[in-house]
């Protein structure tokens, strides 16, 4: 079931944590046929407004960040470092002007063959670990900026849903740390990571580490 607008109407960091374990879904056209690509969200980061100097929205609305000031549930996609896109989803309380969650990593579930083609690699570990790799693997670009991810009527090709995957076989908890790639607001532990274990007696480990072991 697709996540509804109300899911994203909460404090940005709370939504970022709640997105761990959800399923990011993308339908792409490849040689005239549509294919479903999907992955379980394993890592996110929250970015706020005036209380968060690390956020794009901290200094106010611009042409680049205007999506962060829009309605919750829409995509905020931006180009970074001159070579890749980052996918965010707008999430904030009703009285908060701006806020968004960066989707940093997913565990690929469906369409892995196409992801390998789009990423030009056969290494599954490099397909969707990192925001730039993720958008390349799922063919997400700036044209998806401001797309309404909760619009079930008009948007059938990019959204987030509850995880109904048969591969949902691991117990997990959520760990939080400081965000990556910033030098300010380091005291905010607004990066969230899935921690999994394969048995009741095994310790929780990062899901990315588990992928390297399998």
C-alpha cells in the first residue's frame, strides 16, 4: 500500500526514522516495456528549516530548494557535485515551512538486472548504496523534482509503499548518527540506518554489512 500524505505530516526527523524499512518503488520503460524496480529503504537523513544550518532551506526559499517549502509527500530532487542526483521527500509538521528527508540507500529487491544495466556494474553492493548510486539505478533525475509521490491517480511510476516483500526476513532496529558530508549541526543525530540480525542470538549489524556477507 502506498504511503499517504498524512505519513509525511510529522517532524522531519521522525519521518526519516519511520521511512526505514519502507519500499521505494520505480516503474521504468525499457525497450517499450515497463518494469518494476524496488528497494527497501535502509538509510535516510533529515533536514529541517531555520533550526538546521545544514539544511538547504536554512537561508530561505530559492529556485533550487523551493520544493522543500511545498506540500508534504512531494519529491525534492537536486543535482550535486556536478555528477549525480539526490532524492528527497518533503516531510514536516503542518506549521513548519520547510523540511525534507534524503533517501541515502536502499536494499535492491526487484529489477536488479536493470539496475545493473543503468549503473553499468555487476556488483550488487554498488547498485543503490549511496544517494547518487540510488538515483542512477532507478533512473531518477531532476525531471522528478516536485513530483507528488502520494498521488495515486496521476503518478504510477515513483512512490513509497509499505514493505510487502517476501524477502522481508530479518528483524531490524534503527540506529541514528550524525549526518554525512556536513561540517555544521553535527550534534544532530538525524541520520538513520537499518540494523538487522539473522537470528535471535545474533547481534544487530548494519544492513549494508549483511549484504557484503551474503
